[in-house]
């Protein structure tokens, strides 16, 4: 399953063509693939239709970068996926809010909390708040963030992402 994929709709972040991505995933035998563009859902319809035509399950998400839950002096990325159509509608609202000049972080968290059964969160990899806490050997910070995520999304909807690119043999050997 491919999850943390950005498409050309993430301006200046990716050149991935949706049709090519879906075809390659099908050729490689994937059954489910996802996209999570930065703050936008512009490619979702094209992606969903391409997956339907190829017999793949489409996982729709959005990559957000919001002020930290514990350390709000910095922004951290994370990915939110819709579990169903209602979750997709929540992602549309989140995307609209995330693209305002002044991003209303508290309003986004309230929206997420009210719809937690419709969403799944995946940490943002090396630059995510939990990962940064662990990299800086601050377990207390990491635990606080994890507890807040579980409060907002529910324990069963909270996951830590594990990036493997760029390839680092040391990271892979410790899986």
C-alpha cells in the first residue's frame, strides 16, 4: 500500500502524474494506493476515477502543516486520510481552512475532533512533531503529542508513518 504520495497538484513539491502513478501501482500489483497533496484535494476526482478504472482502492488524504500541538512555535506536517465519503467531506472543509491567509489552526482541530470517526491521521515522518520529539530525545514531548492526537482522532485512528525514502540502510535494518 502506497500512502504518502504527492502529485503534481502539490505545486513545486512533486511531478507525479496521477495516470502514470495508478498504472505503475497496478503493474506492480498494489491493491490500494493513496495520495496526500499539500493542503489541496484538486487531484482527487482524477485519482479516484483512475483507481476505479484500474481496480485499485483509492485512499484520499491531505498533507497538512500546522503549528505544533505542544510546541506551537513551529509547524509540523502530518497526513489525514478519509475513512469514507463523510471523511472526504471533512477533508474538503479542512482544505478550505488550510488555504486561508491566516490558517485557523484551532478551528481545524475542532473540526477534526468533531469528525474523528471519519478520519485517520498518519505522522509526517522525520519532520513530524512526534518524530522531532524522538529525534531530540524528548520522550515527554512525544507522549504529549501522541495523547493529543489520540484525543483528536481516537486511538484506533492514529498511526506513526515510517518513511523509507531516501533509502537509509540503517533505518531499514532496525524495522
